[in-house]
């Protein structure tokens, strides 16, 4: 394309992005428009997201997981109560970045960005599970030790996803205020850190299996948290360089992870041995990548996406289906002409704040053909119509694998009124 920057200039912009330089600073340093910097981030970031998501069967022995916080568009306390009701999904305000690191090679296995709720811990651990080699029964083939901090959701989620096929340990840290002589003046609440507090002690507990004592710590992943803040302008504390869009934060984070795994070599001034990249130490890559290699992969990925888009457009134009859609009296948003012969028999209600999915019959007093009890749109839930009970149950399971159920009023029919005692 004639309007694209030269390859050398784009490589310099990409290198500055992964070293923690802000987009406007890059625009001033290299005398380019911010839209040109934004295009490099979009193309390389989309490649990095796809590349990290495709990784699997990684030969890791010990995994450390931790999280750090940032914010998108605005701080949480500046969001109104109405905005929190409709946007409380980890896309705006305070967000948490989960990282999983191989303790032996410092390779970053995967990441997740969202809120601090159990549903995001589930999504994060499911990503970690996809990186490990599994057998036909879903168990991890090799012995793996997972260590996390004392976030309460971790224990239940690790047990749900991995069962007893891994060793799992938890580190609970204690913070407090110390005197100049080093004496502890007061302790903070368990696993909480107040301004001015310092690390006092920690407790290491084996929760599942028999993890080795030397593996029960989170030093390496916490070091990566610091690296992420230093080399990612969007995660720097008290910054004006925060992300205005959730997707841009993910692009920048994935791009930094790709650079850290495949291009960055630790400083060896204090060591007599030479080290390669984390990917080389893990055995999944034989040579050192350069920023130019990431740029070449990004260009190839962009061309592949463009070709797929063109093919889909041509296929859709050739098919040219004539489907009539309209709003029905039963509360459906869109109904195809083939579905006019019958009305939905079941509905699935997805509660986005509680992360739950429940199946109702259309005549249920809690459903009323997808209108709910109050016949008003809910900012935290959505109704989905179905013409078969089994299809509705499968959809509910796909929405919320760990929190789906049938309505006790209309399907289970075991609902009993509570007895009020005075």
C-alpha cells in the first residue's frame, strides 16, 4: 500500500511500543501521526493475541499466577452508579491483568484481562489449562505445580478445572507498619496492604496434592508484574498514558508478552553464562527473534485476514439469502421466516452480573415469554429464545459452564415457599 510507512520506520515504532514509550511520545520522536502509531499497534497486537491464544502443549513443571490492576478510560470511583450497573463487566474503570509464568524459564504462558470476580478467575485458569498437555480424560499428562496468592476464588477454581491432576499451593502474605528499628508496630488485615505498609511475613500452604516447598512462592510472576508496569505505558502507576479502549490494552499487553518471550534476553553482566530467550529456554524456539520478525508476522497475518474477509464477502454475495426478519409479539428481537410456525417453548436468562444462566419454560411466571416479571428491559440480563429444552440447556451450559441450572418453578417443579418464623 502506498500510504503505509516504510518497514524500518514501523519496526522502530514497534520497538518503542514494547519498551514502554507512549503513543504520543512515539509520534513526536519519529515525526509520524498518532494514527500511524495506532495502526502498527492494531496490526501487531492482533497478531500477538492470536499467537498467544494458539500456543499449547507447553512442557512446564511449575506455574506461578498473579494479578495486577490498571484502568480503562477512567478510574472506578469516577463512574456513576448507573454506569457501574451497565458496565460492570471489566471493560471500563478498574481492570485486573492476570499473568501465568513458568517458574523455571520465566516464559509467560497466558494472560487474562477482566474484573476481580470468580468468573474471570475461571476464564484465566481455563486458558492456563489449554496450555498444558492433556490426555483423553482431560488430566494433565505431566506433574505440574501451580502457585497463586491468597485470592479466595483460586482454590475452588483450580479444583474445578484441574481436579487432583496437579499440585496446588497458596501463598498468603502479611503486611504491616514497621518502626525504624524494624519492629512491627501493627499488622494489616490478612492479605491486604494499606498505604505505607511493608511486607512482614508469609504463609505457604499446600491445597491440592503435594507441591514441593521450593515451588511455593510467587517471586517470578511478581517480578513480571513489575516488568509489565515498566515496559507497558498503559500499566504505569499514576499515568496519563492509560488505555481509552479495552481492546487496545489487550493488544499492548499481548504484544509485550510476545516480545518478552521471544525477543528479550536477560542481562548477563552479573553472570558468567549466556542465556537465550524464555522461548528458547522452554524448548519451543531455537533462535532469537527480532522486532522485524514480529513485524513480518504481523504483515502476513494482516494479509491472511484480508484474504479471508474477501472470500467470506464473495461467498455471502453468491448465496444472497432472502430472510425476512421482524419483531414478534412474543418479545423476540429477530425471528426468521422458518420459525413463524411456532413460538419459543423455552427461554434462557443470562445474568451478566451474577454470571449465571437459567432455563425457563415460556409460560413460567418468572419468564412470561421472555418479558420477565416486570416486563421491562434489565441492564444486567438478557433473554434467549429456544424451541427445544435440550437446546436451551446446552446453550446455558455454554454461557456459564460452572453456574447453569433449570428453573425450580416451571421445569424442576420442586419449588417450595419458605417458612417465615416469628
